[in-house]
């Protein structure tokens, strides 16, 4: 059965996350960055690069990495992305045991700029200390 949740508010995102157990102890299987409707030139003929492109981030999470049926994937698609960052700690404390790309916690909140309607999504990885942060207007969950 295909499951699909479309969220444009924090409450809707939190309901979808509860359905997937907040991605507790799951593994990131992939991150894809898409640039669509790319404009190479602005109205004055100057190059815009990817600044004006429609940006989408697709995060694939393995929601059952420790069981026999360990290929249960959920795609989290961030639409109308305003900002995307992956932040690693400044200090490397040596090799960590465990899955570097396992999810530790997920936090969502309204993003106050510009009008408070955007969604800020942040989660950390288990062993590496890396944080993933995206600000967007809509999140689509697909299983």
C-alpha cells in the first residue's frame, strides 16, 4: 500500500513524523538535490546561475534498518526550498562506532522569515555530529 502525506504546516509535518516513529534510529539512504525551471539569464541578460531555479531536496530514509525486511524506504520531498545546509562539527573526534548516517532526532518549527509560513526541518545523525537543515514551504512523505 502506498502511503502519502502532504504537509504545509508544522502540525501536519508532526503528524506525518509520528506515523513514521519520528524516524527514530533509522538510516539515511540518500539525499538528492534538484534544480528545476532553471533560468540562465535574468531580464537584463545577466547570468543568474541557480539562484532563480526551483529547488527540491529528496531525502530517502530506511525506516527499518535492523529487521529482516530492512528495505522499507520513505522519501521525504522538500518543495520550494529556501535554504539547505549540512553542518558538520568543526572538530573531528576520530572514528565513531555505529552508523554515521543514522538519524538521532528530528525537529520541526515555523521559520519566522519572511512570513512565518515556511517549515524549518532539522535532524542530527547518530555518531558523526552532522546536522541536516532545510527551510521549505511543503514536505511530501511517500512510502
